[in-house]
């Protein structure tokens, strides 16, 4: 099968384009990765032209010998649907999970996303918890970023505030949201901090930078990012009106919501303000 005809490749490209259309991917901002299923690898294997092994910059033994579709470093989300073979690549990991090689894509040269350590460490944490998780998405979502300048950089504050601004939020991400303080992007240190939070959450905010989302498929992961960012937009509007909140969803109402949706909302986020 032609690589670009594969459904998982088409779905990846559509998600990148959806993110671009949301305005979350200025220039080369943001990155996307997908842990490819074994049968999907076999369906496109005839297209592979393996390159040289290179270090990942971290170690992800639980992902050894797996394949990933990822955006390229310095590449623009704007171009993913226009010239995918130049903008994205498929990589294979070695038997230790310490090196990768490109097997398809980036036809004009280049490397996988600068955030490859964060993507792979997050995908590893998620796979170990639940093998159904396959997608990790990083976007520069402006309203979440704006809030990192005015709210305390605490999981419990961001979770509660984002939950309050849209009733669907606690239903969509009942585990909450983690917050990483400002750190230098692109390396192992921020990857370790993010993957620690991913043990508890599906969403992690990078202060003054953006957000990471993890999910089972493209729709769920994009939907998660979209839902949190929309709720942040509502909070930005409310704060901008200057009067503060006259009324909001109360702790007991969150408990009723949890009951109605047969879920569980951790009490740590339902404190009295
Ligand atoms: O430029 O978003 O975090 C890609 C990024 C780095
Ligand atoms: Zn970024």
C-alpha cells in the first residue's frame, strides 16, 4: 500500500491540519506522535528506506522496536497536509529503546520533532498504564498559555478553574490537569517532568508555552486538547470582563455531576474557595 493512502497516516495528517486551523501552530510550533499498530506497520512496510541510527536522548525500553509516526523538527503544521513527505516521518526504535532511525518521510532531510524525548516518554508511561494509548499531542494553545501568567502554577488550581468553566470538562478529563513550571523545552529534563505528570493525568500544561495531551486515538486526543483550551478561553473572557465570577459550579455540584456520569472526581480538586 502507498504510505500516504494508509488510514492512520490520513488521520494523522487531518489532525495536524485541524490543529493548524485552530491557530495553535504558528510557524513550527507544536508536534504530534502516534504509536503505530503492528498491522499498520506491515501494511506500509514496502515503502520503508531505513536511515542511520541516532540517539533519542533518553531511554524508553518499554517502546523498544516499535514504530512511530511523528512531525519533523522545524517543520510547519501548516504544511503537513500540503507536503506530508517533507513534514513528517515514521521512525523505528532499536532493541533497547535508546536509538531511532527514520524509515519513511522527511524526504528533504531533517529530524523528528525536537520534543521527541517528551513524546516517547509520555507514550511509554501511557502504554505501561494502558496499551490502548497511542497518541501524544503538543500544541501552543493561546488561552491556556495566557492563564499561566495569572493563575498559580498548581495542578489543583488549573484543574478546578478549567473544570468550572465548562460542565463537560470534569466529564472529559476527570483525572484533572497537571502543570509543569517554565522549563527549557526540547530535552530530557522537561520530558521527565511531563511524563511524571502523565502517570496521573492525560493533560499537562507547560507554563508560558503550551499543552500536552495523550489519548487512545486521534479524535480523543484532539478533542481533549480542544475541550481544555475552549474552557480556558471562557475563563480568559470572564477574567477580561473584570467583574469576576458572580456564580459558578460549586464543589457539591461537581459531586452530583460525578454521580450522574458514574465517574469519580478526586476530592483534592473540590476544595472550598
Ligand atoms: O517548535 O513546539 O516545543 C516545536 C515546539 C517546541
Ligand atoms: Zn512547543
